[in-house]
C-alpha cells in the first residue's frame, strides 16, 4: 500500500517551462520533506514543511503543504537543465518524531531539455 | 566531508549466497536507517535504529537482519539472497527532529 501518491511519475519539458509535482495521501503527516536525487547518489533534502498551509521558496522552487497536512506540491518556475533529476516527497507520520520513520512517494523523474 | 559511507558500491550475488552491507556515519547521529529503492516504488524502509543498542523493523524487513555495531556503524545482512532482493540499498542517519542524510547507495544484483 503506497501511502503517498506522487504524480506525475515522468515529466519531460523544455527549458523555461513551469511545472508542478504533486504528493497526495489520505493520511495526516506531521511534516513533509522534498528530496532531489541524481544518478548514482543518495537523496538530498531540499526542504521540510511542517505547518498546514505553509509555503516555502527556494530560488525558483516553491513548496506548499496542504491545510490538512495530507498533501504537498513542488512548483518549479522557468525550469533549467540543471533541475533534471528524481524528485521525492517523504512524509513523517503524525504522532512520530518529525524526522523519524519516513514514507516516500514513488518519485518524479524530471528531464529538462535545453 | 564523508557523511554517510556505504560499502560496497556494487555487488553481484548468486541466489542463496549471504552478504553484509556496511554503513558508517561520522556525524555523531543517534538514528540510522536502511532503505531499498526500486523503480516506481520510491524508498522503502527495511530496518531502523533509533539509538545505539536498538533496532526495529520497517516496512519491508523480511529476508534481512541488521546490527547496530556502535553509534557509527549499522550493517544490513542478507542471509540467503533471493532475486527479489535485487535493488539499490541506501543507508541514512539523523538526529531526532533533524533531516536524514543519505549515503550514495549499494547496487546489488542477485542472479
């Protein structure tokens, strides 16, 4: 059972386009994290959102946590080839420590063409 | 800047062979984790150790055992490897309420 549904699974776009990746669940999470992973490497944390409705910006990346803390989105503005990679969302279940056992989404493979 | 170090990086086994994947962290973290990553499945937690001396099952523990040797090291053992255990294995570490730091993975193929 996949507790976190991430979509789309694949995204191929041209440089300069905007995109949004979604992470949805029927479960409530105490926090939700977004990671980026490059081939041959482990995931690297981009951001953590903790409060329902929270919005965080990291340069051209905007992360939002749903009001009910069941879903999140990652929006990239004016994508660049350097944004290419695997993006993963991961949730920490409510009631546990924020960074304890994580449940990961399936991942979104993003390819940005020059 | 070692962080989390995993060995080996690649391994090919035959069905039924045993093997231990090693993980060491130099950040003095209390908690350590083992995940497997399969296409279309994200990362799934195999076992974790909240602190030295404790280990607990994660989402997919069957076929694996772990040992928290000391605060730095957390090993994952496959006693009798099966083709279904072909995967990329990641070790991670963290302190409570802090982000997890991942190693670069061990790519394991079982024939």
